[in-house]
C-alpha cells in the first residue's frame, strides 16, 4: 500500500497539485484511506463467508469503537494489522455463532466485568506508533471508559431484545478483543506514556 500511495502522491506533486514539502503526510493519508477500503472489502467477505453480516458488523464496530480510545498493541506493519484483523474477525465471529444460544448471555455476564476492569485500570496504552501527549492520554482515559460503558449497555439491550441471537455476544467479543489488545500492549511494553 505504501508503494501505491507513494506513486499517487509523486505523480500529483510532479503535476503541481500537491506541495512537495508535505509528501510524507499525503502518503500517510492515502495509505490510511487504502487501508480503510481494504478493511471494508475483507469485512464484507468475512460477513458473506460466515453468513453473519450483522454479527460481523457488531463485532468489528465494537472493537474499533473502543480501541480508538484505549489504544493497545499494534502490528509492526499495515499489512500485518490487516491480516491479523481479518483472521481475528473470521475466527471470533465464527466462534460466537457456534456458541449455543443459552450460553451467550452468561458468557457476556462473566466476560464484560473483566473487560471493564481492564479498560478502567489499564487504558489508554500509548503505543510507540501513536505518540499521544499526556493531555491526549488523559482525555482518552475518560473517553475509553464512557465507550466501554456504552458498549455494555448496547450488549445488554441486544441480549434482552434478541436473547436467542448472537448479537449481544458479538458486542462482548469486540470489547474482549479490544481489552486483549490493551493487556498485550501493557505487557509487551511498547507503551511510551508515563505510568499513572
């Protein structure tokens, strides 16, 4: 993706459409957009393969919504991140669908408090790839807690409104994956923030 973004930006700089001094930023911005497009394609593919579009969207959306403020462990490359995200989504959505309906709510009831404790005590993780200021970390600490609570409420509503479906557990799984990223980031020690 980096090569594609670099070629696009170089061509636009040569034609005078973009400022050469900001080339690195433009490449980064295009790389991110290409990553989003690729993620959308494989997300649709996973949903299609598993015949579970709503479960896939709830799982992935919950994980991304929480992780945007909690931080956590990061893959060393965009390609590695895409591959790991795709495999995680495929395995987790399949596993959630395979769990018998009567066990889904009790599993959420056990997993959610553990995940909330992780978010409350360890988030955010200021990974070396992100470089947040202390002020940004403080803001993300508060926002990550709000987001975790909001997702728990969504999970509860889904379990109550559709107790036989896997929708509530899909949200729980998204929260759990984001929490696992926090724990990995905390123990792998790529965290660059001051311990607080």
